[in-house]
C-alpha cells in the first residue's frame, strides 16, 4: 500500500511539472507575440528583427498554425523594413499558407498588407501593391480588424500621391480620427503624418506643417522609430516655402534619426532631400555628393525608383555647374533606368495580368470548391438530420411496439386468467350439482321406505287424501309463472345446451335447429336471446365459438394445432369471419394471441381460488 502511495505521489509531481512546463511555454509564446506587435507599432524594426527570430525559434515545431503565421509575418515585416526584401518573400508565402490553414483572415490581411508594401518599396509596382492593399482591406473588413483597415488606408494614400484626391483626404482623416477616438498613439501619429502628406501634395504647406507639429508632439511624448519620415516631409514643406535654411536642418536631422533608428529604407530619402535642398540653394557639388550617397544606399537596398530621382538631380547639378558631359551621362543613365524600369514594368504588367487572370481563375475554382464543400456540408447536415429523425422514429416505433406487446400480453393474460376462472367455476358448479344429486337420491330413498305406525287404515287413507295433488300444483305454478320467468328459464336452458352439447360446432346451426332442440319456435328463441343476452342469435352462437377459441389458444398443450383446423372445428365457415370476430372480441388476432402463450405463466389453482 505504501508503494502505491509513493507511485501516485511521484506521478502527480511529474504531471504537475509537465503541465507547468507547457503552461510556461505558452506564456513565453504569448509574451513574444505581444512584444513583436509592440515593436511593429513603434516601427522598431531592428528590435522586431531580433524578437521575430526569437519568436520563430520558440515556436519550433509547435502545431499552432495561427501563431506560426504571426511569427512568419513579423519576421517578413522586419526584413522588408531593414532592407532585406528578397529574404522576406518565402516568409510571406509561409505566413499566407499558414493563415489559410488556420482559416484566420486577420493574419491573412496582415500578410497581404506587407506584400503590398514590398511591391511598392522594392519593385516600384503600384498596380500589384494596390491589388494586395485592397485584398488586405477586404480581409480586414471580413475579420473586423479595424486598426489594420486604417493602416491600409494610409498605405493606399502613400502609394497614390495624387493631389486634389478627396478619397485620400477621407482616408487620412479616418486614420487620424480613429486614433483620437480610440486613444491609439500609432494611428493618431500616422493620421497626422498622412494629413500633412495630403496638404503638401496640394501645396498647402502651412496646413501640412500644422499636422506635422502634432505628429512631433506625439513623438516627444512617446518616441517613434519612424520619425525620420516626418522630418523629411517637414523639410519638403520648408523647401516649398523657400525656407532653405530650415529645410536643410530638417533634412540633415532626418539623416541623423534614420541612422539612429536604423531605418535603412528611409535613409536614401533623407540624403536625397538634403541634396534637393542644396540644389535649391545653389550648392551643386555638395548636392551631388549627397545624391550619390543616396544612390549608393538605394542600390544597396534595391530601391530602384530612388536611383532614377537621384540621377536626374545629379544631371541638373552638372548642367548648372557647366559640365554638360556629366549632365548628359547621368541623364542617359536616368533614361536607361526609366527604359529599363518601363520595360520591366511592362513585362511585369503582362506577367501580373497573367498572374491576375491565374489568381482569378484559381479564386473561381476555389469558390466552386467552396460551393461544393458548402453543398456537401448541407447534404451532410440534411443526412444527419434525416438520420436523427429516422432514429427518433425508430425509437418511437420501438416504444410503441413494446407498449403494444405489453398491451397484447396483458390482454392474453386477462383472457387466460378468465378461462382458468371459468374452468374453476365449472368444476365448482359440477361439484355442487353432484352433491345435490347425491342428497336428492338419499332423500328419495328415505321417502320410498315403509313406515310402521299405530294408525288405522282409515287414518292412512285420510292422510293420503289430505296430501296435495302434485299435478294440480304444477299446473297452478305454470299458470302463475310470469313471462319473464319463462324467458329466463328458456335462456338458461339454451346456455346449458350450448355449454354441454356444443351444437355451435356445426357450421349450419340455424335458429330452427336450436329451437327444436329446446322445444320452442325460432321467433320466440330470438326474442329470448335478444331480451336476456342483449344480442342477436348469430352473435349468441359466435360468442360461444370465440370463447372456446380463447380457451383452446390459451392451452399450451394445443400450441401446434393449426388455426385452419381450429376455426373449422368451431363451426366458422370462413377464416376471415373467425379473424374478424376474434379481433373484435379480444382486441388482437388469434396468431398474436397464440404467440404470447409460451411466455404466460398459467395461474395456479390457489391463485384461481384467491381471485
């Protein structure tokens, strides 16, 4: 017993340890997920790079598809914003496939969003970027992912850069108001930035600076890694207002902040803005140095669209410096880049169109499959419902059959008990009759013996004369007997004849025959039977036939007696009449009655007497 207790105690310790370890692992996974989301919301992509890698390692072979999808998405996001876009592609594919396995539209929307950002940043492909953004928007709406829907609005606004587009203004206001309404720092900050971008595109520089000041105020309350983009945009507004000194300061500060927060995708933009300000200020050589630095960083991170803008600026600087050869060289390089980009874009558009057709075809196939699956599910539901209904019907039928069998058994038991009672009553009556016959014979014997007395013959004669005349009394009694008595006497004699002689075995037992047997006429017999039995002549005869049928069928020793022989022996002329009358009288068919007999316990004589 002691060993058993030790065994259970050790088992409890081991299970508790395993449970605690599993619970601890789940806690670490949840904590990493929250840390990754916080790093992404603050645009802390270097930190997200470290956290997402740790997240993937922590999950290992964890079978939670949703968490695996989130980890792959965070890793892809970190790679895209730290200049390693190509490495992010397989992770995007993995995250998308896992989101489909998990049937999770929220993470699917995030993956489509980062795909669109990749196409805009690395491929300069506005068409495909827009396609992914709209797909992300649709998934965000279906999953009610409001904060992501707002972020996608911002990405669409950045992608367009079209002045006087009221839709973009609506997007920007929606982002900003959402952030204020939900006290969401990220959305408020980004909404202010997008409103400033919209007003800058429309050359409303003062309005733009008003929203940029709000973004910087939020940054001071809560440092945001992506702040370099705000400084670049502020420099652009100061340039538009010809405040070149302030514009230069904002642009150089953007370079410092981009390096500080390791925003590799923003660093080329910051250097290019410095170069643009210096070009406006007439410092062409210095402008070229910063433009070439922007080219170097753009090439390093495969940001081809930035390179063309840099080449054009360098060509303009050389032209203003009087270096026509240099200007032509960089213009040609810019044109080649444009041609290459146009050719690539054309090929890409054709490929994307083909891809789009393929996607649409696959989506149609998927819709057809989903419809088939839906139809199959509906069919399965219908079949299951039908099966349940049939099962319920079967249960009801079984209950009804059991109830019916119990009822049949009860009917048979009652009839068997009645038959046994009837037999016992007959035996008792016979015994009483025998006793009466014996008493009568004894009385007759005593009456017929001579009695010697002292009386004279004259006295004997007188005694005899004084005795009443029997025949005279009988006649008087017959005259005094009323109609009802005669009818009852005839009915009793008819019942006695039916019970003892059983004339009903004869199929052609007519009223005339039975009336002749009873010494009366058929009309009077019918009247008596109707008055005393409450039935017609034929019902009277059939009652005895059915009663005997019950008696025979209740007898286990006659279980093998054919029903055809039975109804024939009882005087029925057809089986249909026998079956019909039996069922009307008993409530079940003769065959059902007989089937119950083997399971019925025959009452004992003691039980009969008790009953």
